[in-house]
């Protein structure tokens, strides 16, 4: 029976007899894939000897695997213990250095460094707040433009500005809880525009005409 293992190189293959991985060196595709332990098992009359030999072989391999597992377990346990000791030592160093740095910030030449750090933290907070305000302004400007299309005129309270019935316009109903906030936002930005300051009024606003 032909096999597909490479020729003229050392390979690990499963023996057709004992089913364990064994070293082979094939020189022909028709070489028997039977390990040296099992060559004496060929033939139906040798079944009893074959089974006994296989059990002995498997017991030996199992014992080797157990020994390897014990070695790996011991090595892993030692490595974990060393790692835990290193982590504890580094944590202690970090705590010590943190205490030293915190204590030195309040006196001597490091007071200037503390001032610089506090200034940088304040600047970052201000930039973050400014970005947040700009995002809010952009959202409010869009809502303001939508609101202009879906306002109900006192002259025709039955219809929305979009032409739908005021009672059936989903956009108008969604905007109703926001109209007070939109009005306050518009008033604030109209005052900023009148004072020549930065404002967020959209391009279509009457004050910009």
C-alpha cells in the first residue's frame, strides 16, 4: 500500500500497526508504514503478541508524557512566581517614586514645574470644553434650520410650515420639547453676532442677510 510521506528525509508518521507517532526514513512510496517495534507483528497469527506489545508501548509513552507534564508544570509555576515577585517589586518602586515626586512638587525648584503642569491641564480642559461647545453649536444650528421648516404660524395654527397638518407632522412634534432651548441658543448667538464676537448662527439666519 503506497503512502504520501516524503522520501529520503526523517519524518514522524503514524504507524499503521500501533497507531503511535514514530520516526521513519522512507526510500520508496511503497515502504511499509510500520515502526521497528511492530515489524514482528506482521501476520494474523501474531495478534496476541501484537496487542500485548502495544499495551506496553502505550504505557511507556503515557509515562513519558506524564513526566514531561510534571516538568512543564514545575517550570511554569516557577516562572509565574518570579513574575509575581518582579511585579510586586516594580509596584513598590512606582509607589515610592510617586510619593517622592508628589512631595517635591510643593517646594523648591519643582514648584515651577507644578505650575507648568497645572497650566497644561487647564489648557487641555479648556480645549476640550471648546470642542464640546462647537459640536453642540453645530447640532443646534442644524436643528434651527429644521425648525424653520416645521414651525406652526399663529396665522394658520392648523398647518405646519412644511404643508402637513400640524397634528400629523412628526418633525414638528419631535422639535416641540427643544423649541425653548433652540430659542435660548439663538438669542445668545444673536447677541454674540451683534457684539462682533464668534457666533454659531447658520448661513441662512436673517441676522446674517
